C-alpha cells in the first residue's frame, strides 16, 4: 500500500472516531452527569498523553501570562464547554441529529472568524454558511413524530449541540491569538490537563457516586477518552503527514456521515429523510468552505479546523495542515 493510500485510510478512520463521539456521548448521557463524565474522560486520557510526551521527549510549555490566559479560556470553551454541552444535547436530541449539527464546525468556525475579525467573506464561504444553516434547519424544523413536547425537547437538544459547536469555534479563534503556538501533542496534553482542572470541582458538586451508574455510561466515557481523544489524535496526524491539505480536508466530510451510520447501527435510531438532507447540506458546506480556504490564504480550512479542535474531541493542531505534512508527530512533539 502506498503512503498516500495509508494516509487516506488513517484520516478516514480518524473522522469515523470523531463521528462516534456523539454516539459515545449518548451512552454517557444515559447514566452520568455532564461534568462528572467530562472529568472522568480527561482523567483517563491525561496519563496516556503524559506518557506520549515522555516517549517523544516533548517539553512542557512555559507560556507567558497572555498565552496562559488564552490556554485556560480555550480549555474552558473547547475542552470542557464542548463536552458538557454535547452530552447535555444528546440527552434530549437524537445522536443522528447531533452528528449533523457537529458537522457544521468548519462553517461555524469560518463564521465566528468573520464576525470576530471583521473579514469580508467570499462567495464560497457565504454559500457554505448558508448550506450549513439549511442542514441544521432541516433536522430542527422537521415535522415532529412524537408530539409537541418531544419536538420541543429535541429542539432544545439540537440548540445545546449547536452551542457546543460554537464554543469549539471560539477555541479555534483563540488558538490564532497565541503568541507562541504549541505543537499538537503538547497542546492536546495541556488542554486535557486544564480540562480536568476546570471540570473536577463541578463534577464533585454533582455527587454522581450517590446513585448507581450504568456500565454502558462508564464504557462510553472510557471509549471517548481512549479512542477519539487518544487514538484519533495519532490517526489524524499520521494520516495528514502523508496527504496534501486539500486531500485531508475531503475526509472531514466523513464526520456527519459516520455519525448517522453509527447512530442507526449502534443505537438503533431511525434516520429519516430530514437527517439525510441535513447531512447532504453539511457535506456541501464543508466542500464550499474548503474551496474558500484554497482560494484565500489564511482562510479557515476544514482540515485545519479539525486539526485545531482535536483536543476538544481528540487533539489540537498548531497551524495549517501543510505544516503537518512536513513533519511527523515526534518532531512536532519536540518542537516546543
């Protein structure tokens, strides 16, 4: 198998693990409070990342006050906020819906960047944002199949998941403000450590130990911590190192598709035409945002969005995917 083919398979598997986070969150939501689940996730993942840093001889970051505040805000928004809102959202909304909504991340990140930086968006970017909005509307405004109460509950869940995506987009914007960018492994380890620090006190207040916890919820936390958070990091960066940035961007479209398939297969959820149409709109949005990224230097690119958001779901990238292609993970780990 050629190196390019290996890269394609690795990136594809990485995006499948991203899609599986909504299914894992659904299992977690059935038996654990959100902050407790978040703290457990980071507590399980942190020793693995610390071991990886030791193996790759990566140095712990020493940020100045400006970057330290930004890293803390990133952890609060992208690591803790994203996970908590996603778990709360899938408690009331179908996992298939959540998969479509989370797939809008590249368009949402581009929109947040335009609003915050006051850039003039190109026609591809505008089209991508419109398509992503239509995708969310397709699943949110579909006729209810379980009465008004159930429809309202699903709407609340979808809004919470959309809030999670907005927080992850804020994380990406804050990442661009760091004076000294961190290597992927170092930043993901820092985000997991800070995420644990920020979530442990709210987790203790939830007092989850006072009631029985289903085994499937604990299994969901362990899966989320070790597969998307750790294995996904290794898969994505190993794959992206073998591909051009535009090629890696194509595989980000697998995220909502894998979420729909896994929701139907593992959870037995019914996937209707509204969700399929929503996913199609989201896939089109990813493609248009990718075209805009290729047209404009410095624009948001789907591959970079998922690289930079991997510590929210898996691990963060430090910059463009073209930079990742030129170095392997150990070299990035030693660059700090």
